[in-house]
C-alpha cells in the first residue's frame, strides 16, 4: 500500500473519503456511521449529545519500510499537514524507524503510615513468590493471549513535605503485560486482588491500589535521519534550517519553559492518533510529562542533533495504548480508523504514534526555524476564521486568499473581507 496521495487536500470530502477507502481497501461503509447518542449514553454518565471533531488522515508516512495511512482526530490547524509534509520529506531519506516495548504496565499497592518500613519491606520481599503465584491466577486468559505477570518489586518511600509530619510508606510494584489492551482495568483488578493478602501478610493498612500512568516499562521510540538539503525553505538553505532545528532542541534541553512547548508539539501528533483510535490521551499526557521530568528537570522528549552530515531526530516516551476494550468496540469511527491502520497490535500502534509524534515535532521546529510558527499556522487557521465569520464553502477560499495577502487573520478583517465580497 502506497501512502503517497498527492493533492488529497484538493478533493472535496466525498471524493477524499473514496480515495482513502480505495487505497486502503476498505468498504464503502467506512466512516459513514459515527457514534450514536444511544451508544454514547451507555459509555459515560449524564450524556446530553455527542461532540464531533475533524477526523483526518495523514499521508506519506513510511515506518520501518512500510507505508501507513494514519487517522488523526484534531481540531488544531496545521497538525495533519505538518505530519504529512514531514513524512514526505523524511521518506526521501528512508522514512521513520520505530520500535515499542512489550505492553508492560505497573500496578501499585501502597502500605501507608508504616511504623517499621524496612521490616515490612523485608517481609514482603520474602513473600514475593507466593504473591506472584496468587497474582498469576487473577487473569488466566491474559497469559493465553501472550501477556501476564512479569514480576514484582518492593519500594520504600518517605513523605517529607516541610509543612507536614513525615510518613513512611512501603509500595509493592507489580508488572503486568497487558498484550493488546491499554490495561488499566486489568491492572486495577489485580491490585484489588492483592490488597487483602498483603494486609494479612504485613499487618499494615493498604492505602491506594491502582495502576501508574508513568508506564516507563512500556516505552516507544522513533528515529529519523534527514539530509539537510531536503530542509531548504524559500531563500534559507537546508543546512541552516538543520542547524537552527538542532539549536532549538538545545534551548528546550536547557529550559523547561521552552521544553513544555517543544513537547506540546510532540503530543499534538500523538494525541490526535490516540483520540482517533479510542485511546486515553490523558493517560498518555500524564505519562509523557512525568517521563520528561525523570532526571529532576523537565526535558524535551525528542532529540535533534547534526551528526555525520545528517539531521538526526529521535523520540522516546511511554505509550500505553490498546486496540481492544474500552470505547474501541463501541465507536464505529474508531473501528474504521483502526482498519485504516491495518488493524495493528498495541505495539504496532505505539510505533505509529511515536513516528507521528516525531514527524509533528519536526514540522513545528522547521516552521520555527525557517519562518516562525505564526505565519504558517495562521495560514492554516484562516479557514476557521473565515467560517466563523460566516463564509460559505464557496466563499472560504476567497476570504482566505485576501487574509493571507494582507497578513491579517483577525475575525474583524475576515468579516470586512466577506462584506466586500458580498457587496459586489
């Protein structure tokens, strides 16, 4: 399957949908039925209606030598375009390479206000074989699907906030390979099952028993190496653009204020794929940002350097995603989006998301380095401004052209341009 579709954005929506269905070998029913209010009412509480978001496709992606069409659900202009454009650029240098760890999630069972933490921790460590045997029996079907318990460890912690009394804690960590599930329910069920035996074993009170969203045993990685000549933009040579991208990364490494925005660019791509595939983007955000601060300072999730004549980018972060369970079976659009991806495994989806995150990050950095983020972003945003001003589908291109020519993308300017067009 070739993910290159030149001029896709020029097609009207029905023709665009047909082109993607044909290229991906999907039936005419794909993307016809969305989430019904009846189904939504069963998914969560106090439902009033559903809220639609643009469900788009990123093209040109080549990951580990294979072409992929990637669904992205996002309302922010320029995100899908940036991924598609950077994917086209990257494939000239071999595309993206990505890998993902096994789907190991961490569960925590906390013993709070422990009087003798070292003695309790020793008791727990001695009992790990029996606790592992108990835990392995909680999800027997998971082992048949290739997952299951992958071990346990015991940690001691001290709460030492300067304005509060100190408190010692002992925490049991267990590691559960959740196969193709995100795994929150699997982990939480096992944590609950371990609580009573741990209390009986230690004589201490169990506090929280829940998964951790810092899934640092479930990392995904992506990498790309680009010939700087392909980065040229306007009058700016490619080697200068590459040098500026590397300099922007050094700024993010040194400064958490810059790193936060740098990582937002990464998550722009990852969150959009997460939403499109029915995954918990809030869990991904929590894990990614905690991982970014693991050495005590908030750092960029990606890295960009000039080495051996190439601009080399890499990305590593936790990606706890699933392709079964949750809203995936309920939401028709999610099912169609996963079919577009070729019905991947959880690890396959994580690889795609890591590559998309790195592509989006590259797009943002290239825009910053070459022309400033606002100019390109506002050109894309102009369509939304035109629609908000009341422009029809036929009028939008005319309004956008006038806004771009004036470099004024304000709502007042859009309204004035629309009035001028209609006065003719």
